[in-house]
């Protein structure tokens, strides 16, 4: 789910022409340059692109996957993906069963509106890490499927789409490695939330909504072990289509005693920011805001190490309010930094990684503004996506001032 908000993976050498189907990127990016020490990584927008993974709980899918209709390696599939619209579905399931003698290779199973004759693909795969299920219909996600999932102790990530209210999720409490659950447009009962709350291994919860949620949202306070929470609201393609939730509806966040990582991809007003700024253990924050006035409030987060600010109304003119925070990672996404904003940004001396991606309608950024980043002497990673004349010359000069910093720019 998080991939919806990420830029396509690119591993580039110096000076490469970029072609992309992403509408924003195709408008903005004409070239790509890289300077400084080699720092191989996945290039993404936001904190995902500049932060190391929080810990080993996160599961990254392997390459070499198999799905019907491709030329993948069917003899040793890592992904088995089944869809309702597969005309030869019954035959395909038989083929999957025949090839389960390579079951050690299977890491992911995706089931979209599929009625399985049995659950061997779930129960007999010892290295199964992730399962993605469309649970909107009892025919395709019966209780037997949940019971089968609960027998596979290798499962770490579970994605469930749609109505879960008819299911008993309590068997999932037996999965000692299940660390993350992703809920796509869910409908939950109060019992569902209580059942998930009894899981001792569940630490990360992602919720993706296209419309206002029911009263189950406030009951998420029962998930007392969750320390990593994401709430994606509305159409991820544009902030204009996002669903806004009031601070009152988000008040349950204060009742998550271990919360240290929060991602809110929804318009946040002053009351929401005030709520967030009083979460005592918060270390990582992603938030969509309309202007610079909220930034000083985030200075109350004394343990804030990573911050992603999103919104074209952000000009950066209050960023210096964070200069006494222990901030190491900063991502400014779809922002329009002003001259004063760059001056304020250069005061954040604790930064070790910085990403700047301009808004699609941004004006050109001056070389002078970018060269002010040379004052950030602790930087080890700099990633810039803005329109600037002679970007190569700018990065060449910055690399001399910051010899230990890996730099890359799309422009």
C-alpha cells in the first residue's frame, strides 16, 4: 500500500536521461545526475527514499516473481497471484498445486475474488511472508481462509480489503511473527478491533480509506502494541480528493502508548497538528499541511528524528523553528520553497539526509538557494527534484563543500 505514494524505483549512474510514465515526473524531470560517495538505494519520494528501514519487521517483496500471463519462472515462483477474471482459473489452481513441490520458494500469495478448493497454497508454504486477500465477499474470504492463515507461522504481513465484520480474526493472535496488517477500505466490527488488539506481535497498522470511516476507527485505541500507524485518506493521486478527518476522530492516537511512527496522508488543520505535536514518543512523522504556520508547533516533539512535510503551501519560512530538534531526516514533498525558506532550511544543522521535491507548478529554483545547503555539514544524503538551471554545476560545487554526502538530482 505504501508503494502508492512512492516514486518508481531507479538506480542510476551519473548523468542519465530519465523516462517515466508518472505524469508528475514526466513534466518535471529531464535529466538525472549523481555526485559523491556511492550510496545505492531505492529512489523514492518522502522518507521512504532517504531513511533506512525502521527495523527488520518490514517485508520487501523479492524479485523474480510469477503471475499468470507473464514469462516469470513458474518452476520456482516467489509470488502466486490469482484473479477472478482468469478464465482458466480452475486449471491455473491445479497448476499451482502441482508446482507446490517448490513451495519453499513462495513468499507471497495474492487472492483477489478467488474461491479456492483448499488452502494448501497457504498452509504448505514454509517461507510465506505476505498474503493479500480481497475480503469483500464471504465466498472469497470465508472463515476457513482466516483459520488457514493462522497456521502459517512465517507470515509477517497481511493485507485485507473490504468488509471484515463477518469474520472472527482472533485466530491471527496465534501468529507470533505477524508484525504488520494493511487494511484497504475496511469495514470492521468492534469485535474485530478487539481481536486484533490481542495480538502481541502486531506492531504496524496501515489503513487506506476512500471515504469517511465508520465508528470502528476510534476503537483502534485497543491496539495498544502498535508503534507504527499510517492513515491514507482519499485518492492518493491528488490532495484535492483526500478525505479530511477531524482531530476529534483522531483522538484515539493519544491512547496508543507506544506510537513512534505516524503517517497521515490527509489534509491536517491546526487542531490535528496540535494533537500530533502532543504525542510524546513520536520519532517519525509524515503530514500534509496547507501552510508554514504549523511547523513551529512540531518543535514540541522533542524526540522527532524524521519528518516528511507535504503540500504546495509550504514555503519553508518557519523551518528554523526545528533547529533545536534532533531532526536527522527531512523530506519536503510537493513544496514550493522560497528564498527565505532555503535560508531557514540551511539552519537545520543536525540533518543527515534531505530530500526536496518541488510542486509540479513550481517556479525555477536559483543556484544561490541550492548552494546554501552547503551549510548542512552533517549531510550524508541529498536528493533534489526541482527545476534549476545548471543543476550539474550546482551539485558539483556542493559535492566539494560536502565531500561525505551522496547527492542526486532530477531536473
